[in-house]
C-alpha cells in the first residue's frame, strides 16, 4: 500500500480514510517535514517496502510520536501528547473519576 492508496473500506459505500488526508500531507501541513523530505521518504518507502511513517522515522525527519499524531489526525482519533505537568484534570476525570477529586 502506498501513501496515496490509504483508503480502507468500512462498508462498500463508505471509506474510513480519504485519499486527500495522506500522512505525508498532514505532516507537511503541521510543519513537521518539507515537501522535499516527503519525496525522499516516498523513495525510501518504495525501496524498503515500509510504511510512510516508518521511512520518515528511519530518515530522522520525524519522531514516532509525530507519526502517531498524524495517524490520529488522519483517522479523526484523539491524540494526547505527554506534558511536563502530567495529564490534565479533564483527562483524569474522564477515565478515572475517583482520582480527579
């Protein structure tokens, strides 16, 4: 599967991911990589037959957390990044209400 073939059908008439939301474009939009770096990643992806994010990490352009962020955005999933202050009270309240008080 290439970056532009990332459409995963959920039902015959519906797709989970649209082709206009490929991970490379999301990373460029977020300022994580440049368009030139995308070309190098695509070349590495083709040569090594790995996923886009894995190729970008191997090239040292992005971190694994950047990949997780882009995938979460691509699939419209929530993504929480670590904070030096720890998780927010809202997050704790949502998952461990007895600890939020």
